[in-house]
């Protein structure tokens, strides 16, 4: 299974229209592509402009084929009327040596990696519902630690899943990339918060922390009534997200 997060900056005045556009155009278009089994639009709880398209794919090959086929570029171009204007400018000389300023078009940030350790990946899409809570820890891996980190994550997964409310835990990463993401899925925000404050999160994090050079953490909730932001420490930044598009998943 392959996970993709595409981060988008949307004009707040166009947010409602963009949510409808994703629900009726982008989501169905993604699910019609061979290999895409799940598609949701999520929105940051502390921002009117920060959105992400969260998708699950049967394989990395199918996800990359989609990205390189032109379909991804077409969908991104259709987003442009809803996007915020760029705040960055490029200064350059024209052929006539006239100084000109041009806005720099910001490209969406894409996080895309295969599942390499953790829970059984076959039912990943079925674990994520309207009211589940998703925690994401993004980390930089120390050089040469990829294999050790994968083995350690597999070893701690049973203990993680024994925590009340924890449905699944996945480590997504690419061997030739220094970045990894730990995704855990919970029955509710309350149970996830209890896990954090009980000391168990700190205990499990300590087992994998030696493989990290740095890390931060964010969260998204699929329950629209849960709109909160929490900050644990200077090292861990936790972000809350809610689902704003309708159910978008391939029926099994």
C-alpha cells in the first residue's frame, strides 16, 4: 500500500467552493484511476487555507504512473482558480536589460511513500472512517538506519495496537530517502490524547528515536466536531485536520 499527501494552499474566500469541487470532481476522478483505493480532502483546524488531499494506492508503481501520466497535472491545474496568490517574487533582467518582477508559482507539497512496517497494509483504507483520528509523526532518518528502524517499528507495533482505541500503525518510507512518516489510526481523539499523556507514547518513541535526526508530529481528525490544536514540546508540533469531502473510498 502506498500513501500520498498533497498539501494545497487555498484562498479562504474560495474554500467552500473548493470543497465542493473536490467532492464532485477530484475525489471521483482519483478513485476512477487504476490503483487508487481511497481519497479524502482534509483541512487544517487552525487555518482557513491549508488543505491536503490524502490518498491510498495499491502500489507505488500505480501512484507514480498517475503522477507522471498527465492526469495529476491536469487535476492540479483545475485547482488553480481556488488557490492563493503567490507571495514570492522572482527578480530578473529582460533581454532589454529591464528589471522585472514575476510572481513565483508555488507547487503543491507532495509526501508519497510505501508502507514498510507496522500493521497489515491490506485493510488500511477500511481502518479510516468519518470519526477516526489520525496521528502523523514526520521524521528524518539517520544515514544507514532505515533497516534498523523498520525492524524496530515492527517489534513495537503489537504494543502500540494493545493500546485502547488504536486501530493500526504504519511506517511509510523510501529506502533511498532520509524521511519517514509514522501514521497511527485511532477510534477517537480522546483515546489518542490519553495514549499521549499516559507515558506510553514517550516509551515507544524512545525505542525508535535513536534512528531519527529530527522529527515533528501532526494530527488529523475525520470528525468535523473535533477542531483543536495541541503543542506538546518544541520538538513535537501537532496539527489537527478534519475531513471536508464526502466519503471517497472504493467499495470492497
